[in-house]
C-alpha cells in the first residue's frame, strides 16, 4: 500500500505465446528497470490500462479496498475490442 497519495494498479493482456524474461516480479526490479520495461509492455501488449484510487478513496474505504478498486478500474478500462 501507499504511505501518502493515490494507489495505482495496472492490467495487461499479452498474446498467449508472449515471452519476455525481464517480466517477472516488479517488486524485485529496480525503478530504472521498471521504467525501461514500460514502453516495451505498452508496445507488445494487446491491451493495457492503469487504474487509480485517490488518497480520499483510501481514507474512505481503507488501503486494501482502494487497491482492489484500482485493480477493478484497470481491468474495466482495458480496450479489448482490438483483441484477435
């Protein structure tokens, strides 16, 4: 969870045969590695989205529920109409 500010969650759909050895556990990656992977993910993904829950929402529903809300928003905003 966050100590201050909003909480973010991402959702990505890759082709079923997609392989990238750099994609593993984002918490084990450096900030630099995460920033380097972002354009690769955006280019290779069939769809991607980021969901945000604000600090106010965190205060109102707690960090766990706000994290779930951010995940739900990310999933709901995936642009799947271009999927094959």
